[in-house]
């Protein structure tokens, strides 16, 4: 018995009466607190984003701020999962264009920030280490902007099984190779192509003698001149240029970071090497990179993943491809870029997945990803069938940077054999 209980009893109260009064007081307190519990906001959904904000891959992430601003505005009222509407929080981490750093910040997002869903984009150097962290920690992950072969086989994926927690959408090497050959066929050449494939995830994938570019190019009647793997940050290309000149290469193809390709193409001009067609994958998709080349950027041909001419619409904002590109230019005073469409699609798909998830827990989110059937601004996204489990391919066409009457070159579509629903609006011009 407490001191207070003794005082109460001395006033003529029994122990039963004391307990009765205490019980009533506690019930009243519980009722007083109940409305606050009902009014409490559901916990936030945490989305982690790993992106190369700085470093040599930063050009891929130029549209991040614009896409995130649109996304946050669109889901400002939250996302309903089950009976609760949850606010959405996006936690952004800079990979610094480093695979090691990408893995490190992915681990932070998973273990420290306790994210519910990971989204990641921009080359295997960013995507693969993040996806690996998600797979081992059983966190749902959606990724894009990395050819699917380096993404899948670079992570030692088994085509019979796939991965359980990581899902990817983008085009593949087979589409890129076919698109480049379609471009080459538009200009008469001697069918000798010089290849610049560095010692990195992309370079090794495209150089693979069984699954890469060599067997496909040979079957199409072209001869490849490949001087071997090299450091992706190399600055002197005299060895490669000399070999290409000696072999009379009239075509050059590559998969280099933009700054590295700028070095090569500038040195090629200085050393008098001028092929008829150049298709530099990964290097010249961006207005900033082409602008840095000045006059040397004219008539460079590239694969086109997304453009204002693509006949797709966002079901997140309601914008057409043309409207999204125009909105970006108006807001930033910068030219649209191909990663803009895919970064937007990444958040489109993430939103669709969360809205369909039966619960805010990893397994339910993973199941919602696997069941996706969505029409995005880059085309249809679904993982029910694909080249390998957990991979969805997106359409690819060929384009060229051509003069448009102003200071900047304009990217135009020159071949659409791989995706006839995307209109051609120019003819290929030889360099």
C-alpha cells in the first residue's frame, strides 16, 4: 500500500474504492488521448534515390532537380496504401560517379534511413552496386538507364532464375547494335568499323565475343578493328587513331564517358582521322557534351532512347513527351536530355507500384513491382516477360545531331526500324 493509499483509507475509503477511482481516472486519460491517436499521420514512405550528382557521369543527372520537383508536387497529398494515406519522402544520395561510393550510400539508405523502396539510374557503374545492396538486404529496387546485359550479367545473374528484389527497365545491347548497324547502312562505306571499348562494365559487355557486338557486326558483313580494353579515363588516343587510320576505318563506334569521347574525337580531328559515320554510345546523348565539341559535334549519330518526338505520355503528370521536354526547357533554360524521360519514368513506375501495393512492407512492394503493367513516358513497362527475369526492354531508334539554323545542333530521328511507332524526321548526313 502506498502513502497516498493510506491517506485515502484514513479518510474512510476502502482499497476497492481507491482502485475504482484510479481505474476511472486512467480510462478518462485514455479517452482524452484517443482523438490524438486517430489524428496521427501515417508514417512516411521513404524512397531512396542514388544518382551521380557529381563526377564524370553528372551529365546523366542534370534533370534530377526538375523531375523531383514535379514528383513531389504530384504526390503532395501522399499515397494511399490499404486504408492509410502516407506522405512520401525522397532521400537523395550522390554516388559521385563512383561504384564504391554508390554501394556505400545505398547501404546507408537501407540500414540507416530504413527506406521502403530504392530507385536508381545512370550506367551500370551506378545501378549495379546499388542493386546488389538491395538484393542482399531484401529491399525492393527499380532501376533504369543501363543496358540490360551489363546490368544483369555484370551482376552474375542467372537467366533461369533472375533476381528476387531488383527490377530493371531499359534497352539492351542487341537493340543498340541493331540500331547502330541501321545507321551505318544509311551511308555507303567500306564496312570497316573501329571500336573503342574501355575496361569497364559497358565496354566489356559490348566487346564480349559471344554476347556482345563482334558476332552481330560480323554477321551483318562488317569488319571490326578493336585495339583492346583500356582505362576509361585515358587521355591519349594516338594508338587507337593510328590503328583506325591504318585499317581505313570509315566507321567508328564506342561506349565512353562523355569527357573521354570528347578527348578522342578532338584528337581524331587533330590527327586527320575523319570517318564517314561515328556512333558513340553513352557519349553524345547530351546537348552539353555535343556543345563542348563545337563544330566537331555536327552529324554525330547516336542511339535515341527518348525524345520529344516519342509518342508516349506520362500518367503521373499527364504530359506528352513533347510537353515534358518543353516544360523542362522552360523551367531550366536548358535543352531536354534523354535521361529526363527515363528519370521521370522511374518515378512514374515507383508511384504506380506504391499505389498498388497491398501493404507498406518489402514483400508487398516487391509483389506490386513484379505485377506491373504500366504505360510510361518511355513506353510500356512490365516484368511478366522479358529477355531475362526482372528485365523489361524499352524502344530504341537512331538519331543524329544536325544543324537547325541556330547556335545549337538539334537531335533528329533518322532510323526507326527497331520501333516503327516512333516517327523519323530527318535523313542521315555523312560527316
